C-alpha cells in the first residue's frame, strides 16, 4: 500500500481531454472510478490536435482562438461530471504566430458566457502555472479571465503546475496565489471525494 509506505494520503485525480464524439465514453469512465478530483480540458477541437499544429492549418489566429472558446463553451454545455476547467486558455501555448497572446476584449463576450455557466453549475477554474515555464511567462488563464470569474461570483479556484517533471511540482504557486488574492479571492480549493475544502490564501 503506497499510502502506508510513505505515510501519506493518496488522492486520485484525472484530467479529461474533452471531445464531444466521446462524451458517452467520458461519462462512463468518470463514473467507473472513485476519483477525488476531475479536471476537464480541451486539447483537440474538430478532431484536430493543438500540439502538433493540425488545428491551426488554414486558420487565422483570431479564427483559431475563437473556435477554441466555442468548443470550450460546448464542453461546459454538454459535460457536467467535472470539478474545474483546466488551463482555460491553453490554446495560446501553440500556433505558429508571432505573438501567441490574445486580447481579452476580443473574446470577452464568449469568455463571459463560459464563466457565467461555470458559476451557475458550481464549477471552478484551475490556475495553471505551466505558462510561466515557457516563453509566454503567463498563467493559464490570464489575469482578466480570473478577475471576470470572480466578478461573476466564482469562488472555486485550484492551483496546478501541470508538472511533467518532479522539479516543476508546485512551481510558481506563490505568485499564482498572490494573483488570486489581488483578484479578490480569499481561498484556494482542495478536492477530496469530489467535494472541496477552502484553504485561506496566506497574506
């Protein structure tokens, strides 16, 4: 037993890579295991991968980002068995653009709809610090998204480092917590058995 061997509590989490054509399988999978925490994210859209660049072929930057947010809204509309959205504006990691960042105002309407739906469903957002480890030097989502979620009544926020190496575990959490505090949040959330506990952000 790993928990006994290391004298530690072991929780089980999963990140779902949402694709609408697999929604039935996703729902079955999530219900089949005693997950403590479920993140839902978008890594593909229209059957095309962001990582290898297929999704961006034949699209302007605006068209690619707009479509990403449309698929994100579709996910929130059709999938309910998750706790937080992972790396909300993940799309900006990829694409062969001179400047991968986006103007929040250009997408504020659709982002606002997505966040309003999250609040009404009692869902949260992950503050993902992985962007601080690449050329963008940003959190996912960006500050304006975090602030809008809070202004709409959102309270459920988690911190994630998206660590694929142990050295990156919990990286930049202090800075992320400060951003949350500056955005009006008093707590971050920790999940256990799909319920969250609020942990006060240290001042």
